[in-house]
C-alpha cells in the first residue's frame, strides 16, 4: 500500500519507463507488490498515460488488463519529463 503520492508517482514512473523500454505490461520486472503494481497501472490507464491499454475489474475488484501495441502517450511522456 502506498503511503504517499511520491511513492505512487514513483511506481507510475517505473511502469512508464519500462514500457518505453519495450517491456510488455504483463512482464514488467518490478519490486512493487502485486496490488500496488496493479493500482499504479490502473492510474496510468485512467490518466491516459498509456495508449492501447484498458482494464476491467473482476467481482473481487482485481483489475484485468488488455491491449495491443501499448505505448506511452504524450501525457505519459509529459509526466516522465516532470519527474
């Protein structure tokens, strides 16, 4: 569980950098806990930092991601440049 917006932003940055480096969302190597990774990825999609990605939540609230040719959007690049 994130304890600050700084931690949350750091997780988002880690995900965006990995995708910029050609990693697929289901194979990103991270030190984040599973739930934290999923929530940071949800935030990336919700903020439109990624193009080509979407998700749906299961009954238990777990997000399930789908998409093809997922790329970091202009908004995502702007976020990275600001950090």
